[in-house]
C-alpha cells in the first residue's frame, strides 16, 4: 500500500506521483478528492476505500468499507460529500463522508437496476441520481424519497452515461455501438436522437456543456467528437490507440482531450486547431480509380473477362479503390489518423511531410486502464484497472496548464 514518489523529469510526459495498492481484485473506479490529497476507490473485491496522503508521502486508507456485492461504478459529490456506489447486483448505495474523511455513514439504498450498474451521475439541483446498467436501461431516482422516477430500456447493455445538469439531457452509450440522447422529465422521457458512427461497443463518454460537444470512445479503438450544439452529428474521428478506449476527459480551458486505453496507452490530443472531418466511405461496384470491377460485380467481370478485385477505401478521400490503386500507407493527423492508414496513390502524393506531423502526444501508463478521472484544477489524473493498482499522475507537463496557476508557456 506504499506510495512511490518520483521527482519531476524535464521531458514532457505524465509524471507518476504515487502508486496506491491494496485492493484484492480489479479496481472499478477511482476519484481524486478535490482540494485534498486523497483518493476514493471502489473495487470488485466489494470494498470502498478512502486513501489520504500522510506526512510520509504514503497513501493509507482512512475509510475501509465492505459491501454486499462487487462495486462496479461510483459517483462523488464533493460539496455535499455524498458518495453513490453502484454494485454488481444492480443496487446503488448512498453514503455521507465526514468532514475529516475518516468516517462514512450509510444513507440509503436505491433499487436502480436488475443487473450490474455501469455508470452513475448525481444532480444536486434536481436531487436525482441517474444510472445505467446491464439490464439494458437508464434509470433516474429521487434522492429525497429514494423512489424510482423513471426507466428507459435499450436493445443492448447500457455501458456509459453523461448528463447535462442544466437541460436534463442524458447521453447513454451501449454495447451495440449506439449513443442515445434522452430528455429526462419527472416521470417520463423522450428520445431526441441516436448517434451512430462507431463499429464497436461504446466504452466511454464525455460531455462538454460549454461548447456543447460530446466525445465518445469505443472498443473499435477510436474516438468520435459529436457537435451536439451545432446539430452537425459526427465531426471528427480520432484514431491513435491500439486497444479499446476506456476513458476520456476534455479540458475545455486548453482545448485538449485526454484518453486512456485498455493497454495502458495515454493520449493527449490537441483540439485547438482546425481539423478535417474524415470522409464517409463511398460505395461503388468498381474501383473509382482504375474502374476494375469488384468481386461481386458479376456483370462487369463477365463483360470485361476479368476477375473481380477486393474493395478497399482511401481514408483521406473516402473513395472505393482496389489494392493496386491504394498501395501506400500514411498518417494524416489533421484528419485524426495518428498512425499509418490506407490511402489511394493520388492522395498519398498530395500529403506533404509537414502534414504528417503528429497533433497528439502518446504515453505509456504501464498498466491496464479501465477507469480514469482528472482533477483539472490541479492537473492531476488517477487511473485504475484490472491489475488492482491505482496510479496518480501529474499531467501538467503535457496538458500545459493548471487552473490554479494558469497557463504555462510550453
């Protein structure tokens, strides 16, 4: 359970400040306590723990509470010091933490779901706790009475959740790769729209209420930015991870996006530039460069006495092309492609060396990351995962600022 303290190196990469160990199973969620040197963790070992930093520099548990079922999700409201813990059995339990963070009192249990809770958010203004679960639903409950206000069901597991406190809109990602925008009312809800763009299950969401942007990460290793305020739908596709994107956080002050993947990858994306939207893939029965038929185009194959070719797509122009017309690979960061992807030969010639300059920085967290949380005001990040280790990072060398100190010139 001892923490490892490292001095800050001069290179611009996340600095590992501490490693907190002690959970006996995967850590489902870890949250930094604002304005305190402390971390709250919840794990599959059925425990909730509050870790405070001692004078020795080590983190030791000041609260250790055992639940009746594995902990799967958590939300913490610092001003009221209320914790909501979702469990594998579908229940959500509310606790209140003492001012010195040495005692935690049980408040009530919410029968929110019939299966594992996947995400929780708490709205103080309406006194609602909103949650999603593997029973394929989103539920919202009154924290004053503890009663259920409403439920909405989906066709697959609801995996992640973001909530706009001002407008009472909920964004729900599910295992089918779809994001649903709901308007929640006191006892009912309405579906505003559905967003489709990922080729894998939605694993993480982040909502920026200032710019009204939604970011989604998925098991297809990609991130999509959706312009909700401008009603433009998908505007950017970002590809730089080599495993499913488990957590994302958009820093509105510096226009940077921080993302973490299951293989321990940490990426910091520069969003303060004019990027290009990746084109939609075009459909064609023959190569749009050499006009050779694809293998399903029986008529043209018969007429030209040729064997059909396999269809590919150029990531830069979106045209349907054959392998002979797309022999090149290139990165194209302005469009979100941070590693080399297939492009047609003509697009490859149009890409200059300066166009290949990366617009993101990539770092190695060196452990499985299933959950990440940031304290943007201090430039701190905490990561956790199946390896039972909680890591606390100083992100200021790469995000370049802290709200407490302002911008730093880098």
